C-alpha cells in the first residue's frame, strides 16, 4: 500500500499553474465569485434597470385601454424586467446546489458595456452617425482585434448603409450633431 503522503491527487492538481499566493500580483479583473452571488448581482442590476425604465416610461402618456400611448409598452417591458429579475433572484437564493466559482468582470464585457453606455450620452450631442461609427470602431478594435484602419473603413461603410436605410429608404432623420 502506498504512503498517503506520496499519493498525488490528479483530479485536484492545477496542471502546471501555480496557485496565486496571498499578496502576489494578481490581476484586478476578472474576480472569482460564487454563482449564487453572481446571480443576485445580475438580478439586482436588471431590477435597477427595470425600475429606471419604469420611472422614465411613467413620465410619458400611457394612453387608454383601446389606444396605448408612447409610454405604455416601455412601462410594460420595464415591469416585466423587474418581475423576471425578481424570479432570477428568488431562484438563485433558493438554489441548494454547490456554489461554484464564477469569473466576473471580463475586459471584453466591460469594454462592450462602456461602449453601449456611451451611445445614449453622445447620440444627440455628437450625432447619430459619428456615435454609432465610433462605437462600432471601438468594438472592432478592442473586441474583434481588427487593426485601426480597417475598423474605421468598416465603420464608415456601416454608417453609410445606416444613413441610406434611415435617411433615404425610411425617411427618418437621425440627429446629425453640430457638424
């Protein structure tokens, strides 16, 4: 019989990667959290988003039963988002399985999130086409790893197609900004 101290547990071995030592230089992101906590964080973020949208939609005219106003469907979707996020939170809280580790905060997700948040902030101030072109170029460079010049060319072609679709075919004028 082998000595227990000399037996290697291959199922739990780290396959050539050393475990990070306390106080060592480990990256800020991604962070490892439990799936239960991650689910609750996502449910909270969705609920907060739904509440903000419900608040903003309630400021619009809701209309009547037979003829809904411009705030009716955004309010309905916001309420559904809050209800579904509550279901996610309850399901995550009641989950009795193991709380497995989950990586939270990948750089690509954060870059995409920041680019999407910048769009409504810049849409009217800079103009729709420049904002959307900038967002697509940023996503192409930082997420798809396309070099800068092809990303700018592809974004410009996409914005020309966007202008043709909205401006010429549909007759919708998007904000053009100060230019």
